[in-house]
């Protein structure tokens, strides 16, 4: 069968070798181009990068942050209301003032408790103009602050659980979409391969039909065949011409579809080389299920979805109860007319604040939200279970189908070889007058059908192969997880 494929490929290459823009691709090369240059690959890469930078932002948010909050200058000149103690009345007085302040803060969120720890240093300057020309500096060299909600919802704790899962899901989704691109590419590849084989077959049929018709004309002159048989040969020649026109149309359509999918230059001609050898190996359904449960993004997406629902249940549940928050700050401060003096002989500054938020009456609004959140959690759990059962069944069916396609490939190869030999023998016998036109037509139809079946068997084999890779994110031929190749690729890029 390898010899048959080589012959088909040689004929295919020679047909397009005169075209300047012709590109010859194998299936592997076509998939590599699609995975790198197609629109689907561009979308998949950018979706992954969006998740990558979101995860990097989450990691950065967990590190200490240093910020400067400042009011460089604030000047006012207006009338303000003041109390005149001598006259016991409120009066308007003009006031001109200049104000400036800065606060340098180093903060750290605490995942375990949900609180925020910070170290601050503040400096303020104020000056009044007019009747009382007065200036003053306010300095807090250092203060240590901790703010904590005692019974409330801790978003930091949930982010620590969910964000890494989201990033791992994004990695698996990128690989999953890459394998989907491979499947789509296989479909386009064999659509074009089939169209090219049909086109070559149409050329061969037309050449053969014209030759046989000429032979028939000569044999009709000596009454070696009937007029009906001669007309049948002429009709075959006409049909062959029409078939060639239809085959050319189908070829152009399939060519355009693959060129567009690969994002190649418009007008590029592609010639495809059929895979000469298909790997024959056994895939265990149990092992495939194990790899699917480990690598398939569906399981992580479902786990993340459940966590998001549980997070909402906890949040709405805690909103039903009273909440208390505590704010504590310890530091030093001072006020002076000169900047240097503001940092000398500082006094102890202690601030402790406790706040309470006690829900009394909301007419069941928060309780209703809690019930909705619990119901949504139950729905998500059931829906996820059904989705995972369907996925597991899909894995088993795909493994079974792949095993079947390996057997179909063998049969299709043998059938094509026999059909080619049978047609060649029948054609030779027809030329010497030992077979009639019916036998020749039947043999030709069988050969055409065998070649079509072989192309279809190749397509189904590779579709099954890449579907198993997509569902499991595992390369069964090389016996390695696709996640390992992804990690190596990312290390090279960095």
C-alpha cells in the first residue's frame, strides 16, 4: 500500500509543480502551521495570555505594596463662618490658607485572617495668611496599623484557593483549543486531499475514456463491438469531461477553505502529501480515563465553578449575621512650627477603634439571597456531575472508535491495492477484446470507491487520534502528557 500512496503523491506533486506559489505540505506540517498562524490559534494564545497576566496580577497583589498618597498643594481664599465669642454670634471672616501633605504606606494583606497590616509615615504642612499669619508642621514619623473584619467574609482566603486553579485551567484550555485546531485542520486537510485525488482521478478517467472511445471507434469499424457499446463509450467520455469540471470546482473550494484557515496569502496553491504510515498502537480505555481526569480542563473548570458558588454561599451567609471590625494603630507624632522640631520629642499616638454592623430588619432580602446561592450551588454540582459522566463516556467511545479505525485502515489499504490491480487487468483485457464495457465500468467504479474509502479511512483515523489527544491532553504515541510539552515551551519562551 505504501507504493500506491507514493505513486499518488508523485502524480499530485507533478500536477502542481509548474505553479510558482505551490506549497507542498504533509499533515504534520499543516497542523504546525495551523497551530501557529491560524485565527483560532491567535485567539487561543491571547485568551491564555489574558489569564496569564491576570494570575500574575493576583500574585503581585499578594506581595507587600508601597504607595505614596499626597496632596502637593491646596490653596484656598474664601469667607468661612466662624463663631465670635465676644458677641456670641456667627460671623463670616476671610481666610487664606495653604495646605500640603504626604503619606508613605507599606501594606500587606493577610490571607489567613483577611486583615491588612501597614506601616505608615506622614508629613503635613499648613499655613494661614492674613491677620494671623501662622504656619505649622504635623509629622508622624512612623505608625503601625492593622485593620481586620472579625466575623466577615474573607476574600483573600478564597482568592488564594481559586486563582491558581483558574490559571491551571487556562493552561489546559490552551492545549485543549490547540488540539481542537488540529482536529479542524485534519478535516480541511483531508477535504482538500480528497478533492485533489478526485481531480487527479477525473483527469485519469477523461484520458482513459477518450482512449477507450478511440479504440471503440476502431473496433466498431470491424464490427467487433455493437453500436450501443460504442455510444456507451462516447457517453463515458462526455461524463468524464463533466466530472473533471465538477472536480475542479470542488478542488478550488477545498483549496480556498484550507488557505483561509491557515491564514496563508490569498491565491496560494497547496499540494498535500498523504500520510504514508499510520502508527498502530493500543490505547487502554482505563488509562485514557485516568489521563482525562488528570488533564482535561473540564474537571478544573467544574471545581472552580463549585468554589465560586461556595464562596458566594459563605459571603451571603455571613451578611446575615452581625459583623465587627477592629482598627488599631500605634505610632508617634508631633506638631511644630519648624520641620525639624516636628520630628523631635514626638509623643505616643495610640488609636483603637471597634465597629459593629448589626442587621435588624431587611424583610428577608439577605436570607433570600442565601437560599438562591445554596440552590445555585446544588445545581452546579449536579450539572458538573452529568457533564463529567458524558465526558467519560466520550473518552471510552473515542478509544473504541480509534481501535476500529486502525483495523479499517488495514482493510482500506488492501482494498485499494486489489482494486487497482483488478482495474488494470480488466482494462488490458478490454483492449484486447476479452472483456466488455460493463466489466470495465464496474471495475473502474470499484477502484474509485476503494480510493475514496481509503481517504475517508485516513481522515477518520486522524480525527479519532487527535480527539483522544484533545480529551486527555496526552500523547499516547510518545507516552507523555501534553502539559509537560507546554511547560517546556513556556520555559523556552521566557
